[in-house]
C-alpha cells in the first residue's frame, strides 16, 4: 500500500482499489476514495482527504488540511490551501483562486487558517477569487473571474468584482404588468411557485397623480398585525433569506424597485417589484429573499403576525428538511 522509504502510497496498489494516478502525479495521501483520478503534475499532500470519483486535473496542488468530497471536479491550475472544505458534487473551474489568510506576511504563519466551505453542488467559474473564511452555498454558481468577498447564498448566481447576485439557479422570471383599474382580488402569478401570488391592487390615476389602495379583508388576504419598511439597502446586499412557519406576508415596493426570489422547495421564481400597484402575497413555509434594490427603493411589508423569533427558519437546508417532514405527515 505504501512506499516505506518515501511514505508515499504505492500507485499500483491504489489502482487495484480503483484509483487512477498518472505516472507524473505526486499523490502523498492515503485517504482517497475509489474511482478518483489524479492527472499529470498534480500534487496532493499527505494530510489531504479526497472522496470517491473525484477528478483532479493537471497542475492541481492540494495542501494538508483540505477535505474534498465525492464526485468533485478540480480543473487545471487550481490550488486548494489549508482550511478548505469542498463538499460533494462541486465543480471548480481552471485557475480559480482560494485564499486562507486575510493579512498574509512572508514567513509569518497565522495561528490558524480561515475555514472556507464550498457547499454541495456549487460551481466555481474559471479565474474566480474566493476570499478566506467564506461559505459558497449549496448549488450556488460563481461566475468566471468573480471576486467573492461575502458569503454566497444557496442557489445564488454571483458575478463581478466585488461579486453580486445576478440571479438564482433555475428560477422563472415574472414581470407583472397590471391593468389600470383592475379590481381582481388575486391575480395568480402563473409561474409555478406554490404559495405565492402576484396581486394587482386598484390603481387610480388622473391629472392630480396616482393612488393605489389595499383594503383590509379585500385586497389583502389577511388583516396585518405588523407593518414595516425596508429602504437604504446597498445594491450588493440581500435581505430576507428565510421562511416563516406561520406568518404570511404581503410585499409592495412603493418606490424604486427590487427583485424577490420565492422558492417552494420544488420550483423557484423571481418577481421584479417596481410598481406600487403590484404586490406579492407570500404564504408560510415559502423561502424568500430580496436583492438588487435600487438606491431609492422602499419596500413595504405587511405581516399577518407580530414578530416571533421562533417563527423564522433562516437555514435553507433546515427549511427543506422541515418542508419535507410536513409534506410526509398524514393529514389530521
């Protein structure tokens, strides 16, 4: 199994266990799963742990305190430094750069290296730079050349320098255009996201200006117990990123615009709220986030319940698990 002189695993033994190691690769770790491939001029140090069916391409360097999951692809020219955790099914594009020390100095080793986590199913585009200590969320996508300075939410697509959210994976975009004077109580979004409806509010316009109204018990599907406003949000920031267990919400952007993501656990959709005559009704157990606020945006939120900290689910995986559990529970 191991070269006694060099402490390096014997390639022939590894290959008999289903691991391919190119003749010009240097694989020092014994912790590598079956079906993995290590190509020419890659160098993996002894402390690294590599899962099954990983594909480590030419000129990849992997340091000691690194864990790589199953079915991970690491393209050429990538270095994985101490403190990096790469979960299953991750794709890392060519020449992507990871960092683990915010204030590096020559020959001054920090007491510990920042932990960076690339969550399951995420993709990192070629040439992207990931600052230390960040989490790239589940199934998120980092665009080529992006410089990531903050955590990336699950399913988000980020681009640019500094990286900002440009959209969400596999989401349908809805751009509501209300008909003036329409009195429909609810106007279904027709976008496939359960538990979310686009509501067209009555809109009155004349030479004096415009007026939109939402009468309690008529235009609104509930009587609010709480109303709050969100404004002054930098364009790079994301609000929301949670679901409610019991609280329903009604969102209207009364100035400027923002985008709202809604996720029912199966389908995702986005709505551009840019008209005070259009609202978004969100029922409990729907995951939502708001982003791309314009500088002048003012988002008004009416909530069916008062603030209760325990009503919030702020972890995406926890929400998915709770949603699945509730769907499997027999009806009473």
